C-alpha cells in the first residue's frame, strides 16, 4: 500500500492534494486493487478503469452530503479505499469482511445497495427530487457504464429526469465507444469552455437580454441552434440533448485535471446534466487492458502473468460449461434452437454457441425483460429459444415470464445459472428466490438436476417440451460423474427414488440429492434407514412419490437451496395438506427469511443449515420427536424456520 494512500481516511483528505499527488495516489490505488484481487478474486477491470474518475468525484463533491451512486457497483473498489475502508480492504469479498459492492450498512458514503445494473439514475433522480422538496443544498451524481445504458430502465429514468428538470448529474462511463482522439479532444475542449462558470453566466444573461427585446427571442433561438448543431456534429450528445439533458463530453477519463475542471463546472449547471467520460477497462494492468472481458470478474491470479491460480487437484467441469456444450450439441441437431443472453455470453456458457453457430446466438445487452419477450416472439414463429440468465437477474423479467411466455404457453427454455448461494458476490447475486416465484406461474415446468449428467438430460427434455421450462443449476463444478452420450427425455413431473428406507424420507432438490445421500450413509451407521428421493421437478411435483414416502415412513425432511417461503418444502406441505395426511411429521431445510451475506458457498450452506451435518441433526431431531409422540397423531408442521 502506498505512502499517500496510507494518509487517506476519508474523501476530505483528498482536497488538500495537488494534481501531481492525485496522480501518484491513483497509481497507489491501482497497485492495491491488483494485489488484493489477485489474492481474493473480484471485479478487477471495472474498478481499474475508474480510479481517476473516482478521485475527481470525491475531490469535487462532498460525500456523504453529496450522493454518489455507482451503478452495479462492481467498479467501487477505489471508492471503498478512500472512504474509510482502506485498512479492511484485504477482507474484500471474504466472510465477515467488506462487500464487493456498495453497501449502506458498511459506510455512510455508500448511497445505495447495488449489484444489479441500470438502477442508478432512477435512484439518483429520487434522491435529487427529495433534496429539492426538502430544500437541501446537496448534489446527486449517478455513475453508469455504457453497458448499463442498454437497459430500458436507464432510459426510463433519463426520460423522467428530463421531464422533472431536477438538479442531477449523470456520469456516462464509456469504455467501449470508438471515438477518434482528435474529435474527442476538440469536443472535450468545447464542452469545458461552453460549460464553465463564466460562460454559463454569460449565456444566461444574453438569453434574458435577447428575450426581453422584440426580435431577440428569434436571435437567441438561432444562436442556441448553432451551439446545439456544433455539439451534435462533434459529439454523440444529440440523444441526451433530446432527453432534455445538458450534454458534456466526451472527456478523457484518465486525465485528472480535465475531470476536475469539468466536474467543477457542471456543479453550477441547473437541471439534469450528462457528462460523457471515456475510460479504459483494466487501466494500468496490461493483462486486464488487453483482455478486459477475462478480468471483469476473476478468481485469484498470478500478477506477473495474469494467469489464474489453478488448484493442484483437477476439478470436474462446471455446470456452466456442461450447459454450453450441451446447447451447442442440441442446436446442431435441431435448427430451431437459438440462444439468448443478456450481455453475459461467457458467464452463462452461451459463448460456445456464439462461436459454433453465431447466426443463432443473440446478445441483447443488459435487458432481461427484452430478452424474455424477444424469446416469446421467436417461439411464436416456430423457434425454440433458450434464454440463459443468472437466477438473480431473471427476477428483473418476472412480468415478461408471466405475461409474454407463460400466458401463451410458449416453448421457451430458461436456463438459470447460479441457482442457489453463489458465494463471495453476496446477497445481490444469490439466486435463492426462483423456485418460489416460478412454481406459482401456470404452464411453467421447473426442474433442477442432481448433477452435471442429469443437467444434459434436463436440457434435452426442456427443448423438446411444448411449453415454458426452467432448468435451474448451481454455480461451480459438477461432482465428477460420467456423462451419458445418449440423451433422453425425462418424464415431466416424475421423481427418482435413489434409496429406499423405512425410518425417514429425505426429499431433495437439485445438487442437494448428494447431501441427502451422504447423510443417509451416516444415518445407516446408526441403524437408521433413510429413503432418499431426487425430486427433479419443483413443478409439477410428483405427488404420488410424496404420498408414498409419507405413508411408508411418516417422517419427511425436505432440503433445497432456495428461500423456505414458498419454495420446494412449502410445495410438499401443500400436497400433504391437500391429501389430508395430517399425521406426517415434516421438517424443511432451506434458506431463512433474510438476505444471506457474502462468504464461501461451503460456509454459507453450513450457516443456513443445508449441509450434511445440519441434515443429520434435523433427521435425529425428527426421529426423536416421533419416538416420544408415537401414540399421539402429529400434525403437518415445519420444525425449522
């Protein structure tokens, strides 16, 4: 950690630094970010790209009185380092350490809990409107990337902001748009001069003078159009000007002097302002500059080479990889199959389809709602769309799933990666609500594989089903089972009894079938015979197997990596209630009614009570209850909340 960085305990400490010192501080921050992420993993390229912008924002504005909102938040590492979390930065994304995203409970300088994209402008506009109503002397700044600008929510917010005319500054962090240096430099010069304090005052005085005169209004309109035409010709600001934003830029995002001058100027412009800043992802670390996509979110890596640190023990392929190769295989056999992703071809595994069959791969940008309805349109015309989206991001398209896909019973496949606890990215990224919100939708089939081999069969089943299907699988590697070459269709709504037993029944969903099998092995050592059922389908449920297990043992444990409320366990209780099987004892294992913080998947599962030890404890408690109440009819209930 550098000498200057050691002296920065809050944003106020920046204000005494000169330009040279700020440049040195930027270098020290980059080295700290690279060394920490190399050890802990995290979002490297996005954070390296906004170091100077972060320093300029905190130099010009007065956080926390002024609100700075980071869209998505994966670029906030420099922000964390200069807002009192320098000494804890080594705990980044570690359990009980600091989050990899802005978190209000962590610091007063984090204005909004973020993790999903394209929410910053809406929240910032709300804050700016509240400041206006309460007559507070504060500024609100939203920092949003060009990728996040592809989402409809961002444009909804821009449109509303232009209508409300509140004081709001939007920083468009553009690290993709190709603009030649000469044009960029000229437009940067124009924007800085046209928005300076003196120029702004003179423009307003001239406007007022001309409008008071008889013909001055017409002259002013000519002058205004001339300025607008010049800016529109030399900059990409026409769209934002049409939305009633004062457009400034593009300006170089790694030149602190220019950034500070521009931000100081725009503070004095009333109404909504958009500042277009050109940055480079991965700035300052050559491997990340060369391959920003590979260093967007990374695990531990070697700083000298940029190569990932590999485990000495070979691991089975990840579920994501199995999904990708299976979809390519299925698509080659069926020309109707197409793949859709919302700006995550690599993360979802669809990059394999993009490389093999590019004409049948569609990346719609960060626009999950559009992705789902786009898929509906394809399905209406006879195609078989496969929408690959992380579970946490599918939440954003809930209405489209209901209204545009399920209402018409369309054959759209939802491949839900990262179903369950994802680990170090924390509560914004855990995919722990999908079983609950999907199973209640008519026409929807919801299934989850026990392992990577069953994932293949489920995908084959899904693309051949004439209706909407969701296949939900976890983050991480499979368990190492062999993969069948011959794919088969699974009977919809039918479970698989993995082990018979007479003392207790464990109904498991997804990869927790193996948790259940391990627990059954341990119980057998005590002479307890536990039946284990791979339920496969959350919807439709195999009601017959549930009734069979209930009648055989009278004691059922359900286990799932989903919120208990409305999840798989609740569905089992509903079946038992419908069948008037009130004598059955039921214990549900799943996630409690709270947001789960970040940490390793193993530790989080242990804390949530969905590991082998927790399952064993639950089984013994249930057996003890049944043993002390054999003569009394027991009602269906949950012993774990």
